[in-house]
C-alpha cells in the first residue's frame, strides 16, 4: 500500500519514558546502550532528554541547534522525562514497567544489534540486570534487560534469520 | 562523542504496546496514522504486529521476507501485541496508558509531521479523540491524541523552529 499524500511526511519520531534519576538513566542509555544525548529541555518542574543512536555517524558534525532539530525530525528517538525531585524523594514509589498489573499496557523498547552474543556478553560484563538472558527460556535469539527504572529493554538481532 | 565499536551497530528498533483489538488498532495505525504493516507473527496465545512508516518509499518493492527483515533491522518500528481473546472478553479491563497512577511510567509515542495544522485538522476530521488539541493548553505547537487503547500519541512538527 503506497503512502497517501496526507501522511507521506509522517515519521515515528520518539517514545517517551519517565525516569527517576536522569544521571543514572543517561549513563545507562549512553555508556552502556550506546545512544547519544542530542538535546535537553529544562522546564521549571521537569526536564526532557532526547537521545538517539548515531546511525549515520554524523552527530559530531552537528551544532547544538542542528542536534535539537535532529531530535525532532528523525525516527528512533528516546525521550526521557525527569520530574524534578524523584531522584532524592524517599517516598517516591518508582515507575511501573508496564508489564504487570496494575499498569500493564506498555511492553518494552528494543535495541537491534548485529552480534547478539557479543552484545549480551558485554551487557552482562557491565552488570546490566536481565529479565531473560539469551540462554534462558524458549527463545534463544532474544534477551530482555532491565533499565535503571525497571523498563524492559529487548535485545534483538538485526541480521536476517533471527528465527 | 563518537560511537564505540562495541555499540556501533546498535539501533533503536521498536517500541511494543499491548492492544485489546488488533482490527481496531491496525485500522488506526495504518489508515489514520499512515504506517504500514510489515509483518505479523502468530503464536498460540498471542499475535505480534510490526508496523513502520515507509519513509524511504520502498516497502512496495519488498517481498514478505524482506519486509520481515526490515521490521527487525530498521528504527521506528511499532510492535503491537494482541493477547488472543481480549477483544471479545467483557471482563477485560483495558490497558493502562502509563500516564496516571497506578501504572504511570510510559508516556507516549510521537509522530513527527511536516504540517502540523493540516495533520491535526485531518485527524480531527477522521474522528480521532484528542487529549490536547493543538489550540488547547500552553503549548500551541504540539497535540496529543488517544489511540484505540487510550495510549497517548503526540503529534509534533518535524520542521525546524518548533518552539
């Protein structure tokens, strides 16, 4: 089905998750997962962080304005929302992962990698907790990790012949 | 920060949401939102549907195997999970949107469009319910729609100078 003219410009720009502590989450999504922080927008009560993988190896050549524009116009952007104060509030209950009641609905985000054995071995070495390791369960070709808030991060092979 | 060799192949492949009725959700995400169904995988208890925008106008030239591969390897894929039976179960409570307690955590997915006035006028004409219309609230440059399960779908302008 060809795209209609009315939706021809549309892109799946981003997915938004709330996070308790941006320092912890930004470390996870940049150092461990490999995304880059493109831009952040601070408001009085909350701050938004926009991250993406540098799939075209071009982020280094962009200035701040161009990076902010990239965050708005491309696909595959992750928006993390930090409501100020949650990181140091002893009464903060944490966010629901979306995978159990009540709150079930959202499932996960997924990262495609070229060598899933190598990628998962590295994640394990870096101490990332797993919901399901590659070797566990029925499906030996995918893994589920937990991000710092407990959201599920699936790891899938991007090469053909996954299953 | 350049990408490390260890994460150089990584992409933000997909976001998964559970849906009550795939007929209703597929109609929403294809006819109204403009995505294409790339592939589906049926299991005994559930079916997975993988959708994406045909941003490179190439889906028509792909066979089923190539479309399935595309769903695994590109960014911007939406995975809808249908647990068989929810669509006709009078006791099914529905899924949490992630935007109120309990279950708060997941926020929304966002569609970037080139002409947000025109896009939102069309969505309104098609009867899509809005959480926040373009003209409502403080931020006049974004809108929030509700998908058939009540998940928030943000509409954002992809052109520079959004705010």
